[in-house]
């Protein structure tokens, strides 16, 4: 799964109540034997994962567009709000994405000031299921 380790963006698909997919572009890092992303606890992807832990990941661009031949990695997601895990994943993301993290941080700070934030940070962890 080296392509997930080096991908700048992946499309993370979670599933709505009716089973239909909803995809979002995210930054991804390997954390131990699983992968992780950071999100706000009020985002739709976190809400969907609270109901249905299925996750599909594929390498994409920043708009969640993937090549038709992109490999789809299936897994089970779990939400972790522990400060230690959030801190560790933030450090991994900062190491992988560099200055982009600061730019996005500024954008989110402005959003929070306007009352439009995504809530508190959580980590979505998922292991890829073989097969």
C-alpha cells in the first residue's frame, strides 16, 4: 500500500443511511499498522462513520477525483478523540504535508472565528482489510 503512504490526497468514502457513498478528499498518514486522517467531530464523514464504520480509500486529487483504474482499499473506520492520538497524528501530518498544514490552519482559524468551524478535532483511524 505504498501509494497511500506517498499520496498527497485520497478520496475517503463513507456511507449514508441509505447505503449510498459520499466521498471527501483528505490528507492521510500511516500511524502504526493503520492509516489516519484528522477531521472535525461535526463533519458529515464523522457522523456517517458513527453509524456505519465502512470506509473506502482511493488515491485522488484535491477534489476527490480518482482515475477510473484507481485501486480501492476497503477498511473499517473508528473515531478517536484522545488528545495523545490527535497530537501524534497532527505531527505525522505536519511532517508529510509541511507548509500546507499552516495554510489550512489559517483558513480553519478564520472559519472558527466566523462561527463556521467543524467542531473539535478527532482522528479517524482505519486498517485496510485484505482482499
